[in-house]
């Protein structure tokens, strides 16, 4: 067991914790969408930043050890999930931007990220309900955490991305129906981009597992959109109040 890398004194309430974990799922699916659409082009410095935060968190989310966790135990600060908060909010209503000079990438149509997110929430239950898949994830986490020292703790090193992608293929990728990612045909011809897409989906799977452990429910999410929206907007305000 590896100690969690980040601990933060700020405490969120139960609903805020669930909303933030769900936003992390949407951050992963927005990055999946951006990567798939970009072809050989980069998703940008900010996109890579948000991707790295998800990878760090996903390597520390365990099957049984997170029941009483705060979502921020896995991230440095609220702004690490800014892209996810905006994507989730945009899936419910019109995007907002409380920071006039926001560095968050401009979001494209929210329909596909929403579709990917709902698919991951369904897949998570099947993956984590299978002891074989859980074992694969745990062994992969241990392997990657050891590898990081050889790559100067570069979480976005191609070898790390490739291992995350393979973990997704070996778990969620074995379950039908599979998530069909739409995008630029060139992106799917380039193995490095295909790996990044699958690695993004793996981080989303892990965020979905954290959300479930914190009491997340798909039915509650669907029928409590107003409460969820209030929580998202409050979290968006909080991120600019915390130094």
C-alpha cells in the first residue's frame, strides 16, 4: 500500500465530495473527447496538466480503502478538477466561467463526454464486481508506481500511458458493450494517441469507482440535478478562494 500523496485540511461535505468525484469522471471523459478529436495535435498544456492530475489520483484509488476518503485526498487542490467541474456543469446547463481570465480549454459539445461518463459509471460496477479485474488493476498500479522512479516521476511518460491503456483494455475493454469513442480518424492510426484515449478512460473508471465509494448513485444523480448543480457551482467558487 502506497501512502496517499496529497492531504488537504479543507473538508467538504458529503454531497460536495460526491460532486467533485463525479466532476473528475467528466474531466476524464472531456479529455478523452479532446484527445480523440485532436488527431496528432496536442490537447494543449492545460489539457496535459488536467490529465496528469487524473493519472496521479487514479494510481492511488484502491478497491477497498477509500470508503471514508475525501475526494481532495487524491488531488492537490480544487482547481486540479476545474475542467471536470466545467464539463459536468455544461452537461446540465450552460457553461459558466467565474474567472474572467480562465485558462480552462474551451469546451466542445458536451454530448459525447456525457455519454462516455455514463458508460464509465455503468462499466465501473462490472469491473469492480469481478475479482480478476480488480487484481489486474491493483497489480498494474503497483507496477506503474515502481516504474515512475525510472521516468523521473513523469506521469505522462509514453510507457506509463501505455501501461494505463493496457490496464483499461484488460479490464473494461473486455466487457460488452464497449465504449465507442468518436474522433479524428488520424488519432486512431497513431498508437500513442490510442493509448492516451484508453488511459483517459482508465482514469475515468477509477474516478467512477471513487464516486461510487463515496455513495454516488446514477439514479440520485439523474433525479437531483438541481442539487448537483448547486454543489458544482459552490465548488467552482471555492477553488478561487483557496490559495
